[in-house]
């Protein structure tokens, strides 16, 4: 694996969010005595695998739906 050269600021990400979301993140930070940045990092670490799983599940669901549709079409053609 190629070595990663870390540049200053390269790991930063600026994201615009709603006031409501910012407020919720701030409330979580206060509740758990953490910084807002800590909460955002935790949410991202937890959320990324969840989104990957959801994406994979959607792909499987679409394949299954297409297969089911094809089978139904074949049954319909056999009846005709």
C-alpha cells in the first residue's frame, strides 16, 4: 500500500447543515459532555457502515424485484 502523506488541513471537511441539526448535535454534545466535533465524528463513524449496509440492501432488493418481475412475466406469458 502506498504511504499516505498527510498535509495540514487535508483532513478537514466543511459542511453546511441546518440550524436544527446543529442544535441537535450541540444538545448531544452537552448531554454526553463531549465537543460537537466529537459527536460529529462519532455519528459519521457509526453512520457510514449503516449507509453502506443500506445501499447494499437496496441493490439486493432491486435485483430480487427484477427477478420477481421477470418470473411473473413468464408466468403471464405461459397462461396466454
